[in-house]
């Protein structure tokens, strides 16, 4: 089965194809997903235990750079580096799943080198999408969800269609626009699953078993990310086919 379908897929067919790709990819990418999970836990720990108390201790008007002690500065710097590393490894994971779906022989090293060549564009695009979705979420939540779905194809477009940061954002809007509800219906169960699992991990952590919550978070990320990217790649191919059929490109 090809990663890019020869015909337009229904929601059910998209999910079946995604699970097929997931079953093929998971045995070969779970170790990379674990590393991403561990690093994301570190980033979350910095956010909860360093950044949140720092912001809450002062009002925005009273906040000063002098409030950032050397110790906090080290943690913040480590958190930023970890975030950039997660973006890189996520791109590697996406590329690995893509190549597995196309049944092309490739190694982890090949994927590391491939994403490294496009690292600046991948980071710029990902951070810009995160900022747009964050502002949308702060505005009313729903705009954040709308923009998340609309810009979900930015990373695949950068990696596999050689798009630049802004060109990928524009192309993602064109791909998803007109198929927004179709894309949302495919992603919505994953969004709910991820939220429920994350809430469960936080609930366990807040009730005295922090290591259980941490372990649960790592496991969720390990199994969730490959499924999420498998679904993104199948939908990516389907959206390109739909746009080709609609515009005759």
C-alpha cells in the first residue's frame, strides 16, 4: 500500500490507512519517540516549576529581568534547547515514518542528515505555527483550534515539498481550506485522546505519585506521536490529491 492514495479517501479509509502505516512504523521508531517523550517532560517540568512561578510572582507591569536568577536562567536556557531539539527529532520521526510508508530503505542517520539540512525552515515554521495557534487560543480557544488544523501540514510541506517557512504556511492553508471539516474530523479523536491522556497524567502527578504521572506521560508520547504523524501523512497525501483533482494541477 502506498502512503499517498490513488483515490480520495473517506474518514474511515483514512483511519484504516493511518493505522496500517502506524503498525508498520512503530517497531522502527518507538525508540525515537521515547527520546522525544523524555525531552518533552523536561520542557514541561521547566514550564511548571520554573516559568509559571516566575510569571505568577509578579504582575506583568512589575516583572523585571532581575527576577530571573542565574539558576532559573540555566533552567530556562535548558528548556529552550530541549524545545528546539524536540522540533528536530519530531522532523526526524516524521521523515522516518514517511520513508517507511513509501517502503524505501533508509536509516536513522539518513533521516537525521535530511532534517538537519532543512532544520532552520522546520524550526521557523513550527515556532511560527505555535505562536499563531497560541494567540488564537488566548483569543477564544476556537480560533486556536481552527488555525491548528489549517496549518497542520506546514512541517510535511517543508520536509517533502521543499517549501520555505512562509510558503509552507500559505500552501497548508490552500490544502486544508475547503477540506477543513474533513481534516478536523480525522484529527479530532487524536486531539481528544491526547488531552485525556495528558489530563490523566497530570491528575496522577498532582495526587502524590509524580513518577507514575511522568512515566504515563512518556508512554503516551511514545505511542501517540507515531500515530499522529501517520495520520498527518495519510491526510497530507489525500489533501494533495483532492487539490489536484479540484484544480487539475
